[in-house]
C-alpha cells in the first residue's frame, strides 16, 4: 500500500512539474520579444515555425485580441468581419494546447462548421498551419462515405472537423463518447443557427464534458446565439472588432446602371476588353438562381472564357473539383449562387461581380467580403437594373455611406460611383448574343428556363424598404445618368457618345402627351371634346403634383449625411436584449462605441403634410403626427453591437 501511495505521489508530482515546465516555457518564450508579433504570444516552436512557413508575419487585430485570452483557458465569443483571420485565431491556440499527437487520448478538439465547403477549407488550412505539430485531423461531412468516416474516427484523431447533421448521425451510430474533448469551436456560429442546426448543436453540447473550453466565432450576434451562449459557455468574454466597418477599405465598389436585358452583354464586354477586370484575375460572379448560373456558364464557355459553376444541388464531388480548379488557377472565373458567399473560402480573390444584386445588405457584404482580404485590393462590380435600384439605396443606408453620381471631375478610379455603360459596347455584344440564341437551340432553351426561374425569384425575394422605393421612383438623375468614368475612357469622341446616349435615354423614357382617344381625332368628335374638358379640370392638379415631386427630389438630394438618411427607411427596431450576466468581459474597438452613440443619439424627425408646410404655426394633434413618423436604425444594429 505504501508503495502504491509513493507511486501515486510521484505521478502527481511529475504532472505538477510538467505543468510548471509548460508555464515556464511559455513565459520564457514571451520574454524579450518584440511586442505586436506572434513572438510575443509565447507560442511553441513547432507552432511558430508553421506560422512562419505559412508566410504570416504579424497577427491581425482579431488574432491579437483573442489568442492570449484563449491561451488563458477562457470561453470566448469573437465577432469580426469576413476576411479578418478568424480561422487562425482559433487554430493557433488549439495547436498550443494539444501540443503533439496522442493516439491514446482520443478526440481532444472539435471544430463545427455550417457547410461542407467551409469544413474542408478549415481542414486544409489546419494541415498547412499545423504542419510541424504532428497532430492528426479528420473531417466528418455529409456526402462522404460513412464507412470511411467510421474508420477515420477509430484511428483516434486529435482534431475532428464536422458539420452538425453528419456529426450527430455518426455519434448516434457509433455511440461515440466525447468525454475526451476539451476544446470546442463553433465556426460561423450565426450561420449555424440560420441554417436550423440549433437542436443538433444542443444535443452535441449535452455529450461534451462540462470542463471544456468553448469558442464561438461569428459575424453577428442574434438573439438565438445569445441564448445558446448563456446555456453552453462559462463566463465568456465577448471580443468585437471591425464589425462597424463592414467592408474593407481596400475594396472598391463600382455600380453599373442598365436594363436587365443588357446585363449579359455588359458582362461579356467588361470580361472581354479588360476595362474593369484585369486579365487572368480571379473573378467570382454571383447569380440569383442555379438556372442562371448554368446559362451564364454555357455562354462564357462558348466565348472561350476559362470558367466553372457552383450551386447547392450540384454533386458534391463536382463542386469540390470546380473549387479546386479555381484554387489552382486552372480557371479564373467561377459562377456561383449564394452558396459560396459564406460557405467557400477562396483566398486572393480579385473581383466579385453581382450579376443579380442581392436583396439584403448583409448578403452583399458576405458576397463582396470574399475580395480585398489580408490587405490586398479588391473590386466589387454590381449590375443595377431599375427594379434593383431601391435595394442599392438600402445597402448604402446600411453601410452609412453616400452613393456618388458621375461628374465631369469624377476620377475613373473613384469608388461608390454609379454610372451607365456606353451604348455601343452593349449593342455589339447584344447582337452577338441574339445571333447565338437564334442558331443554338440548347442555349435558347437554357435562356428561357433561366428567365422563368428569375421571375420566380423576384416574387419570393424580400422587398426593399418603402422609403427606398419612394426615393427610387423620385430619382430623375437616372434618366440621364452619365457613363461610368471607368468605362468612358479611351473612346476619343466622348462628347458625341454622351449626346447619343442622352438621345437614346430620352427615347426610352418618352411618354406621349396625347391619349389613345385623341389619336386621329377631329375637333367635332365627342371623345376629343371629353378629353379636352378633362384636361381643363385636372391639368392644374397634375402640374401641382409634378412640382411637388420635383421639390421633394431636391430635398432628398440635399440630404448628404448618411446617418440622417437612415431616419427615412421604413424598418422596425426590436428592443435590445440585456446581456448582463452573459459575458464576463467585453472587448471592442472605440470606433464602434462612437458609431453606436451617433446612431442612437439621432433625434426622431417628423414628416409634415402639405398643409403643415403651408402654415407652420398650425398645431396638429400628436396622433396625427405619429402616422407620418418613420423611425429607423439599421435592422441588425443591436445584433452587430452584441445587444440583440
């Protein structure tokens, strides 16, 4: 018995020595190191070597804030915009904690991703970053062989990367124990809840040990995620950085106003002459439906562009092959639906083209967030038809920026500009497309299917705000919108082209003054006399209405402050959720605090009727004022601030 006690005490002292040695090593690694780099974080040599091999020199802001806190063993909820380096922020501490391969310990870390593409991307990044650690990882995702996944788990990997549905299926089939897991990551946590995985996540949490460390990485913090945080995390720290900026300052936005029928011609024009898209640059094209994706893919292949397509119902192996081709630059154009907006991580992307403009501002942010990552420059090009202009206004209110219209002094490299495409460019491409459709029956059939699917999409997409619709209808600058400066360069006769485009625009917008009753009518006809009498009665009211519309447009054009413009959008604000007791600590940038105060301190403005404008001294009952009052702050304000 004494011998057993001595052995137990010896083992216990050895464990204490090992723990003390690890702390001493970490402290030693942090000594005399230049602050601001990975050297100052006390990382193991093998981990640091992998980081340097990957080419990373200094940590991003989210990595600088989260890694030390995670290394201290705290639960963390981290919020940062797309492309901020969130994946490395949870992989690097995981490497430090797991240290090396241990086949007898079982699964020690688990990463749960919303889509199979994101899981595969995380797995690939883990192998590259942890190259010198010797850790083994396995992927459990839908669409792959269950037998192969059972065999992979029996090999006792150190890290398991999985999607929720297949993970729970494997756990139930194998009666898999997760008691050895001490490090859990929910990647893109808001996306997990949007896709309806809440029940699966709660079931997985029940099977995990209570002393685990749990990390949530998310772009937003919806109410359902706050409730999940209360239940699944122990005194978590909220880290919130760069959410208010929404878009990278390296990203240039270009908007091309056009008819919906001209979009394909414009796409072929800018891809062919390299005016906006450089040769061999990686370009992502977003479409509203998978049928439009197939149609565009067929057309671009006919014109010998190196392209591939990607959508949700495509075979998983075909999706993997197409993404791999894009990664290896065997193709430089990938046509996708919104599956790739957050599911596929494509580094070093140069251009994003919105062939169909998204109906939600946050979806736009997720789309164009694929470009301008890691300090690189990016370009987002959007085709805006008449029915999509209101969504563009909603987007700029969401971003808190001003939409710019071309002037004579506008620079070709300026961002946030909306302009048209020179008509002769569009006409040349449209003639080629019409000829192709008439000679290719398969392409004509694909075009019809794509148009029908788009009609169904327009019926089901979310509506834009009522105020943006009103502003779009009152916007007369669209009738004679100049060419975009980036496309108007290099013609040599820009003035003549501009006059020609104005003439064509006026013809398109022409409305005859006479009605059908007055065509070829004589003064003795009864219908002619009726219409003349009607004009005599109603013409004054028509002129008054036109004058009021012009005055209203001038008032709208004078509103230059985006925060003041936000007051007009028809939206509802939910009451904020009290986060007292949810997070033990909250770390965020000072900019976000100032932005929040400025938005919330905006006074509610009252919209007055015409009679009130004529007589300013007239007092009106409070309930009559309320019907003209439209409050607004962004619908996701509280979720972005971690309060909803």
